[in-house]
């Protein structure tokens, strides 16, 4: 029996990480040339590189958001989801600052009115919380539902936006 070994050429991505110190705790930012890949709550002890370039821009925009001076983000994002997830994430970006939508509303907006549970799963898989505002999605009855940063953070983000959207 002959075994053939093929060496595959790997395309290496230069992914960098940086830690942003938010009012809710440390957040881990991952980015590469061309855009931000993820923003999530950092695990205990996570270390990042010194921020420069794109990371500094993201940190400035997050500072402005938390100060109530930024309602949308201008940074380039590089999400890598399924076609369905990408539709959901695009719909999340369309939710106006200070407003909320239900999972059903998002499902209807993307043309899949019965897929509200799948919308919930795509929302949960959002790699760029805050930047892609999944915190603006609530239950059909108006209740706050799961959030990667925890429900207290979700409630605080919605209150921050409500406070600053009255202008």
C-alpha cells in the first residue's frame, strides 16, 4: 500500500489582539489587515498586544460610544459567517441607536418570518458585539434575553443608548 503525503500550503493570517478596558470589564479585540474580526468579553488573564493602527481607531470609537457621542461605528469589519448569519448581522446593523427589535422582527426583515429561533442562534454567534448591535434584540414580549456580556450589560447598553438618543 502506497501512502501519498501532500503538503498543503497554508495561508497564514496576521491576526492581532488587543485588550480594551470598557466600563464592563476587559474586551478582547481581534483584527487583521482590512478589518476587525471579533470583539468579545476577554477571559480572565487574557493578554493582548499594545494597540496600534486599527485597534486605536476601534478603541477611540468604543470610547465615544460609551460616552454617548457615537451612534454608529465606522470601522471595517471582517465577519466570516454563513450566508444566513451575515443577513442577520446586516439587519442588526440597521436597528437604529436607542431602539430595539424582536427576533421575529429581524426574521421578517431578512425574509424568513418563521426563522426567529435561527435568528437567535445567529445573534448569539455575532463575533462583534456592540459594533454589530445584538444587544438591541429583545424577546417578542419586550423581555431582555441572553447576551454574551450578560444581561446586566445588555440592560446598561440599552439604557445608555436610550439616554443619549433623546437629543
